[in-house]
C-alpha cells in the first residue's frame, strides 16, 4: 500500500501549490483602479460604467434615489430624540438647522443638532414661514414667530385652521372649517391683518394649502379649490373623487394632492396616480425636493386600528413604500413631512419624529 499512497500525496501537494500560485497571480487583477472607492485618487473620470456604486453623500454625483446605485445602506429613516409633546401635525423649516414642528400642545424647534420645546403658550396644526423670523402656526388661533418669541395674531374659537401657506410675508393663506357646521373657511393675511376671503358660495371643509404664487393657490379638503388672484373656484376631479388632506407641487403644472389616494395635476386636469396604498391607507402629508423626489406619509388602517406606518416615495415614475424604523409603542400615524433637501427630510405624527438622511 505504501507504494501507492506516496504518489497520491505528492499529486495533492502539487495541486495545492499550483492553486496557491494561480490565486497569487490573480490578485493584481482584483485591485485595478476601476474597483477603487469613489474617494481614491486613482479613480478614472471614465468610470461611468460602475454606476457610482461606492458614492457617498459628499460626492457630486450622489443620487440617493438611483436604484442602480444601491445606496439604501447610506440613507435611511431613523428616530430622532425629542421632548415629549404628544402628536405633531406639521413640520416646516427655513434650513436644515432651523426646523419647526407643531402640535396641539406646543411647538418644537430643531437647531441642526437637537430638538427643544419653544415657549409659545399654544400649539398648532400647521406651520409655514417666509423666513426664520417670520413663521406662522395655525389652529384655533394664529401665532407668529419673529425670530425671538411667539405672539398671538388672530383668535377665533368658532373655527379651526388646518393648513397655512404663503407666497410672501404679506400674502399668506390659512384654511380650515367652522366647528359648528363643518363649512370651510379661508383667511388671508396682507401683512397687516387677517380677514376672511369672501365668496358667494359656502366652501367645503379644507385641510391644506399650497401655491406657486399669490395668483396660483390650491386648497384641498372635501374638494379642491383654486385661487387665480381674483376668486376661488372648485376644480373638477376624476370620477367625482373628493379632494385631499395635503397638497404640494413643484410648479403650476406639477401638483400632488394626497388623502385616500394620490392625485396629480398637470396644469389642465387632475388624475388618480397608481400607488401601492390600496383602500386601507390614508395619507396626511406630502412634500418633495423635485418632481422626481416626492414623499407622502400616513398610515395603514384596519377596523380603525393603525397596523403600519406609511412612507411612500415617488421617483418620477412610480410610488414605492420606504422602510420605516420600528418605534417603541408600535406603528404611528404620520401627519407632516418636510425637508431641506432630498437627503434631509423630517416626518412627524403620533410618535417620535423621524429623519431621513445619511446613516453615518
């Protein structure tokens, strides 16, 4: 047997040596400049075929919404530490280090590093500003922030305001409804005082407002209204579908409204957009950084119980659900969303404030 075993071991040893030599010789081929990271000095400017797989948020060509880039590991939603304030209904900011979040029990402010409670006396259901020192929060009263403190501008306990938007500091619209009969109300601020906007017919209950200018304003609620600078008129919806809860757009020909569905206005007509929310989800907020980067937030409901938090993203072609981090007390309803950029987005509702951005 010994005469047979020796050659076999020799053959095995030779094979191992040969394999080691082949692997060693192949190592330089695995380390060519085209495989280096985006930050390496040897990266070629012609390396477009790699689809920037190794791009980071600091790179000029970084696109967090490019499915081919596989950047999901770099961008994600995460929970932000914040003072307990109860539900948050609205979020708005002038920059990534100047963000306001309002709820019925108070107002929070984010300075770029942490959230803190502001001394406001009251809360709000929506917030908007023209500058860091010109911010409006609305509820049954309208509060104004001048950069140092909040003060009451308008009080009317017969109505509740759900939305606010303006084109300038002296051209601001607030929408809502009267508490006694659910008839809608639209208030306008001219830089001096707030006053109801007159109309020959009662308005439906309204929940949100947005526009491109003072002569092109959309208000959504039990219907969708449009203001052309002279009067408000009701817009026709596809198949008689009622209006939405929130509205936002990039231009007069690219407007999104959300509620029990997502609608899009192309400048001539509204149409229902295909989405994945079905009939059991309700969306309360919409915002985007561009026409191909839009976020919509809300919740899935079954038998009046929230079963999942909903964050949808639109890439210019389709709406897709985003991964939502689990929170301590289970799924939450999200009411508001706003961002300073595509990689700095805030969403808030019944639970913790969520932030979308780089994970490191």
